[in-house]
């Protein structure tokens, strides 16, 4: 169920909320890619698929380069896209003087790969971003995200709120995490958990985008989403795209990526493997 998929360490995924009254009797499609994590092969496959899918806007919902074997190449492609981009938690790690100790030498390796120019670009990304048309997207990390008018409205979500344990009554806990949100916002769409899912909690529709670069839902295919406004409602279309994930797993080792053994197992199993487990 969706509730099971809400087990995150931190709520830092991109959060979009779509208003039911938006663009009445018109159609509109937003493409969302998230959690690319330096996997250029998966990104190439997704963009090839996306090229055949009509869409009006593209959102890059954070976690661009850390973990994968091709961070510089991935970032070059992402920067060339006509897209709204926000900063994810792993992007922020690269800008921190002391990233999480569990990452060991991985942030330093990634910094060397993308160079100062890449780091400057990541620093230019906010946890909130505005499209020229007035649309808004938020990473949800800020403890003080205000609501905004427009097609995408962020919701208040403390970045340190832990929902790692969904315990005896997961639906009740999920309701609390939504902060009593009204179903009037139609649907929340978020990244970060590396799983593609959809469901309803307490009348509120939710959908997770899934991960381009490191899916953790048992499906090796790269994931992204198209969100369609049909003139009356927003509907989420999850898309999965095959690519040669085994070659990417091999590249983690051949390119001497720190913690390659763990990251390789994540790709080969399409499951989350903690760094401490290897």
C-alpha cells in the first residue's frame, strides 16, 4: 500500500500540490523526473522516452548526481534541459562542510567529478523554485514553506520530521504527517523514496514519482511520472523505462566510486541497501 511506501528517513522529497480549479476545460501535462543520482544511462533512457510524450513543463525534483558513476555527465545533461530544478537532500550534502559520516569519501569523489562549476550550479538551486508561468514547486525541506497561489502549491513540512517508522497504525500516522491537509489540494506528488506509488489517505490523494537512477521498489527500470490535467482533474501516469543497469553497476566499480559495492547491490537488486550492511 501507499502507506508502506511512506517510510522515509526525512521528508525531503519534492512536493507538489495541484489545485482542482486549475485550467478548467483545458489540458496540461507536467513531466517530473527525480532522484537521478548520477546515473546517466537511466537518464538518457528516460529522456528518450519523454521525447515521445507530449508535455508542457518539466520538473527536476532533486537528487541529481550523488551515488552514481557519471555525476559530471549527468549534470551536464540536466543543466541543458528546459526545466525547473530544485535541490534535493543529496545535492545539499555536496555543499555541506560535514556531510553524513556514513557516506565516507563519496561526497568528496563526487565534488571532484563535477568541479567548482557543478557545485556552483547546485548551490544556485533552491528548495523552492518558480516557473516563469508562476507555477511553484518545493522540496519540502524548509520548516517554514508558505502556501503559494498557482498550479503547484507547497505545503508546510519540517525537513527534520522523521517518518522512518510506520508503526501500529500507519494510516493514522500518515494523516498526522500530512498536517491535516484537506483533499481540496487534489494530490501531493513527491520524490525521495525511490518508489513509484499512488494511493489515498484520509481522502487526500498522494503519488510518489519513483527514481530515475536508483529504484528501490524491485523494478530495475528507470521511473518518472507524467501528471495530466484533463480539464477536470489531475491524473498521474507512472512510466518505467528499461536500460542497461548492469553496465552502470559495473561502472561503479571500474570508475572507483567510493562505496561502490553497496551502490552496485542497490542497482542490481533494485532495493535499498544501507551502507553499513556491506
